[in-house]
C-alpha cells in the first residue's frame, strides 16, 4: 500500500513538473537587440497558427507550446493580428497574448503609386488585406460614392502618401476609412480657400498636382513653377499637352518617349486631344505637390522642355520661338547621346 501511495505521489509530482514546464517555464529565446513579430491570419486553423509561430525560430520547445496551445483552444479563441514576441515568454504568456488581441501596429509607408492597383500591391506586403480585396472594394463605385462621396475617377485622391500606423489585420474598409479621415484633415479651410481662389475644386487641384508630379519626379523645387505653367494654360484655354496624361491613358508605363502615334490615342485623359483637366488624378499624389499647386510660382510661362544636359530639370519660357530653340537643343543632345550609346 505504501508503494502504491509513493508511486501515486511521484506520478502527480512528475505530471505537475511537466505541466509547469509546458506552461510556465520560459520558452522564447530572442537576442536582446532583435525584434521578432508573428502575424496570425484571420480564421486560421491551429496548424496554420503553429507553423507561423514555429517559423519565427524563437521557441526552444515547440512541442510543449503546441500542447499548451491545443489545451487552451487557441484556434477558437485567438485574435488575428501582429504580435511581438519577447525573450523569456512562457507558453502560457504566448497563448494569453494571442487571445488578448494586444497586437503591435505596423508602419505603412507609401510615397509613390501610379494607380490604385499599384497601391494595393504595396499594401499587400504590409497588411493582411490582399490586393484583390482592396481593389474590389475601391471598384465598388456605388459604395465609394455612398461612403465617401467620391466619384470613380477621383478615388486616387483619397490616398495621401505618408507613413501611417495600422493594425496588420486592417481590412479594405478600415484602411479606406482612415485614408478618408486623413484626406478630410488635409483639406482644411485654408487649403479649400486657396483652391477656390484658383477657380478649382479640391479634386481638380489634386488632378493638376498629379500631372505636375508626373512631369517632375526628381526636383521638387520645380513643382510650383510647373503648376503655374499649367494654370496659365488652363486660364487661356490651351491644351495642357502633358505627356504623362497620354501614358496614363494608354496604360503602358514602360513608355519613355511619347511619339506621334501615342498622341492620337482617344481618351478623356489625353490632354493633347481634350482641353481642361482630365477626369481625375493620374497618380497617387504627394501632399507637398498638392500644396505646390495651391501656392504656385509667379510666372507667365506657357512652355517647358527638358534641359539638354539630361539633368531632369526643365527650360521654361513664355515664348513659342524660344521654346522651339530649347526643343531643338534637347533633340540635338538626344541624337548625339543615341549615336554614342
């Protein structure tokens, strides 16, 4: 009887030791200088969660964590998101963290995107929301109009390039809601007043800014100059004749030189065929460029041409004759470069 009693207590002791080891002994090993995160997707089975956690390479004993996770019914009780693992965390602490929803936000930065599809691809690398789901939401024009009062061509103006914080499991609606709030914050009374003074709506200002930024991607100091040049053209009823609008209309962003055959492409975005501004922005435009349009340079320029030194800067003029001379210098330099290369 004594032997049975001893065996019973020994069994209980060993079991409790195992239980303690599984739940309460440190199981996460991370270098003090490292930051390790795991992203747990929405409605994932336990095996998917375990693979995600295992792939962090931080657990000393994966089997003990798996046992704790299954006992804790992790698959049914976890909250999707991005979680930071800390050195020395126990299995119990890990499971409780994943159940708590106390995730770490992710910084999402975008400074350049040609189209909303391009933007969706960038976001897909930072958020759980896939690019197809994002584009599908933005292409629901009835919903976009109902929620944000935005017509289809103006949808790109909602997205102001910057660095933002989001939870990793942010969906398309949540992302767009936040972008709309940032858009409304940007378009304060002062900016609206400046747009009105120019005789433009905020949507038209962003559309013009998108052309300005497309024309000059390297030297921001030229933005106010180019903005005024196009404002001068709009005021006189001239065609804007902006090459980037033709490229956007065609949809082939590999085009580096707009040729005569490109100019004939029929589209409301082709500013060689239609006067005034296109229906909407031709790229996701930076706030700094929008401000350049709202605060344009004081000039009477009508024409611009790339400088013959290939610096990426432009020659500006109000004279058609001088513009032709500038264009001739650029063509000569380009022909020389093509012969040499």
